[in-house]
C-alpha cells in the first residue's frame, strides 16, 4: 500500500483524477468498459472536473 499526503482537497482531487484515468484506460483496454462510483461531498466534484480534463 502506498500512502500519499496532500496539502489540500484540490491536490487530492487532481492526483485521484490522474490515477483513475490511468486505471480506466487499462481496464477499458482489457475488458472494454469501466465503471466508477464516488461518494457525496465537495471533493468528488473537484476530482470529476479534473478527470474530465484527462485524455
């Protein structure tokens, strides 16, 4: 397990978006689809905006 510490919610959201995008690409390549569920609150919205910017 890798533990990462971030200074603020924006940094967490950006890092999560990069990780999720990479994992999504790998899963789509292997299985043809990818599903994601997120919790409520403000931080997931920040992450989803960052994720939308990932190619």
